[in-house]
C-alpha cells in the first residue's frame, strides 16, 4: 500500500523521531511511504542513509496538494493541509485516515483505541478518521518494534561498540547514558553518583545544556567521569542504550527504545502545564512494577518523581539487582504483543 505520514516538528525532535521510525518500519515491511514534514533538518543526523521505500517531502502548501495515498496518517493530531484533505474527500475510494496518538499507559487508551470519528464538517466532510493509540497492553496498538530487533540486541557486542567510539570504561565503572530535557536535575544525579564509579555518556542538545547548568565536569564527584557524544543516527542511539547499564531517557521515542534495550532506565516525561504528566508517569509505573519485588516498588517511584520535579528530596538510585531483572521481565511481556507497524497494516487491511 501507499502511505502518507504527516509530521510537524514541535520541539526536541521527538515528533520526527517517532515518525521516521514508523516510516522506516513500514518501508521495511514492503509498504511505500511519503513522509511530509515541516522541518526535516534533524533527518540529516537522525537518518543520514535514509530507508528503503521511504522518501520525505516538505510539508505541502495549500495550493499544491498532491494526490493522497491509500492510507493517510496524521501523527499526534497535526492536521494535514485543508487542500490535501479536500482531495482525500474527492477520491472515489477515500483513503484510510488515521490519527496516530501519543503514547500513554492511562486507561483511556484502551477505551479509545480504534474508535471511528465521522467528519461532519470542514474540508474532510464525509470522511472517517480512526484513532490509533500506541500502548503497552494487548488492547492497544502496541509499540514500534522492527523485525529482528531483539535478535540484533542479542548479537550486540558492547565492548566492541564502545571501543569503536573511543570509549573505554574502567574496571568497576557503571556506564550511564544521559538524554534529558534542559530542566532535568542533573546536579542531584551527580550527588547520587558520589561514591560509585561511573562513566556518564552525555548526548548533545538539551542534555548538554542541563549538564552545563549543573556545573559541567567540575561538578563531578570523585570517581565519576563524563563524555559528551555527537548527534547519533537512530540505530546508533539504540546501540548507546544497549551499551549502558542505566539509561536516562525522555519523551516517547527514547523511552520506548530503552524498554527494548532491557536495561534499567529512568524516564523524564514531557511536562504539561496542568501537571497531567504526573498521572501519565504513575500510570506507566503501575504497569511496569507489576510483579516487582517490594524493594523496587518502594524505591523506583520516588526516583522517577524526583527526576521529573514532581517530588522533593535527593535522587536515590536503587542498587539492587531486581531492577535489571524487572526490565527484562517487562520486555518479555511487551514482546508477547504485536508491534505497532504490523498492527497498523493489519488494521487497514482488515477494513479494506
């Protein structure tokens, strides 16, 4: 099938990150994808080699709407141009119109996934839009997961990858990645690392600014080293997460990739003015910690809440092996569910 994916880049590259992974995954499954994006600049480092069956194009103007494809995906409710929607409505066989929503573990996701929204007015009058929700349970659209991802993870040589990037952990060092927003309490993280040998691999952009705001290398306690990385293509970013003992991630794309890495992770959720992100954070923790031991159930929520500015007090990093075991157990549960790409294809094919 032919697919149109619309993406508006708001900030922090999360929008384009998810949309490119989706487009590349659909392309790898034999679909033909056009990615319409209003700011493609991040693709220069995020996907420098492109992807089979995928091409990106600048966001179409109202006077130059192209012929719509078989399936039209608007990512995160970004609203395709009105002239494009008019062409969708004018087709003898309208395309399937899907709103790919934000990822959440909240209960409404299961209730809302797959619902139909008839368009009663506007340029798309007479069309139907379908809501597709990624998620963590069998009643949702699942998570982006490429075919062969876990096999590649199992073959991954951590030592060789780190060496290829000039990184040499010292004996006994815990290797951490830092991918966060600018307001992350990095100074508190450095205090939490005091007394435990660690190598902190820092990403550029917002994380670099957060690092400088915390005092930079001069603020590192004895035994803690840091190294700033360059911008990484998505596949190499996955390798970074695979190479680390603990990953600090943010937003949606890196959050999902940390779960596929199968290592302990701390999530900085995208903040919302009405503090709705607090409920979203807790909803995921409630799922993730099901079946965990009592020590992890007590220690992980305060850490995540403090990292997200939702609780006062110092960061305390759990030091018991059950965290790593729970990350692997959680990944096994997710692997039992169909992935998002195959569910999208099946959703459309089942309704044609």
